C-alpha cells in the first residue's frame, strides 16, 4: 500500500476537510497496544492529519524539471511500523514541492488496511526478525512501486519523475533503502535513520553503493560501545561499501523512534514527557526534530535529483542546527 503526498493550493473546508490520521481499523489496532500506558480506546482514531484527501495538486512547482514531472521522494517505515506513523514528515516534504510516496509492506508492517477494509496482519513473531529473509520482499516492493508509479500517467492527474528519486528509510527501512539503492539505479540517493545493515551488503565485499548516501544516528548511539560489540554496521558500510558522496550525522537527545510521529502524538494526547515516551523518542524538541529532518532531507533530495548541494550538506551543518553533529563527511568518495 502506498500513500502519495503532494503540494496543493487547497485549504480545508466543509467539502474538503483534512483526513483522519489513520483509517479506523488500523487506528483501533494501534490503540490496543497503547492502552497499557493509559491511552483510552478510540484516542488514535480521533486524531486528524493536515492532509486533504484527493486534493488538486498545486499549479506551480519551484523545481525546474525538463519534462514538467514532479520530483519524487520515497519514505520507507521501520519494522512493524505503519506508513501513517511518518505522516508529519511526508506532509512537510510535500510542502517543499516534492511528491512523497509513503509505503506499507504487507506481512511486514504490524497491520495494513486496504481501501476495501481488508486487514493484513504480520504473522511473524518479533523474535524471528529482523533478518535478510524479511529484507528481500521489502526491496522487491520498492522496485514494484517505482515501476507502477512510472506507468500511471494516463490515469493520474499529475506526472512523477520516477527515473531519478531520493529514498529515506527508518530502522529496517534504512536497511531496505541501502539494498534497494544497490540494485535499482533509479534511486539517485539514499538516507538511513538509525537502521543497521544486513548481510546482503555487509558480508559481500563486492556490494558497493556509488551514489550519495546520508546516514543518521539517534542521540543515544555510542560508537565506541557499538564497535566493541561488533555491531557498528555504519562503520562497516562507510569504510567498505559506500564509495560515493557520504555523510553521517547524529541528532542530540533523540532516540530510535524520534524519526516517527510518536513524539508528536504523545504531545497531542497528553502523554509527552512520560517515562514511556522519553524511552522511545528521547527529550529533544520533537517539532524541531521534524523540521530538521525536513530541511536536511529536502536539501538532500535537491542535491541528488537536481545537483544543488545547499548549505547543510557539509561540515558546517551544526551552524544551522546546533543539535546536529557531523560525525563524518566525505564529498569525494573512494574506491
């Protein structure tokens, strides 16, 4: 399942109101897991997004493309996550005049709800993954989505530039991004937020990614501890598999799930700053985290799709976002 976000000139009204944050059945299933933390049933179903369903696309795009197609960003969720958990990021990137394809992977997400109400649950016990067996179908999904989006021009109200896209993934979605990018040259640049890489790349000396890659560490990442435990796959991929432009960032006071909407939802329903929320998303200002992700990723998309490097993609990034530390930067790559 894919949700497409895109810029529009419409504003919410009685005839075009904003959509629910999640469809009803999905929201109810997610709410079940939150009742243990005191979140009442029905809370998630009452949340609204800023998205207008089936809105008309904006008449102007500030990106100058040769074929008048809209540039495309793919967002890939973490393991068991729902695409809806990344709605705020997708909305903010669409405001920067990108079309954003936000993907769900059936049987890998906790639940995927289809338009006819069909529900597909993840049948796998959490202890059985993540591993390469679950990575392969996700990579195939990415190729399928790109193929389909390149063929919808006759039935879709706008065209997308699908032969040169940027892809970002969170957690297992980051691993998916790396492997999909290695196989599919249409992905011009990739980005991974706090997601370990797996043997399809790490254990293959010939597996190389020659296009730009932007790595993100959450604030609780400790390089020394990870290396001592032999778990620093970012070090492995940086030294041996990323041979093009590359950059590694760390965002202070964030946690692994800071990349999702979880912190914003906790704030909206009155559960911000609780121990459970801090454990998952840290103590960083969640709205600033969302804005910095938007700024870096939109600039990264400008760079890999249009060749515009911008002001953030260098050693001086902390000048603009003090909570971001540049751990490594290599503008030239290496063989």
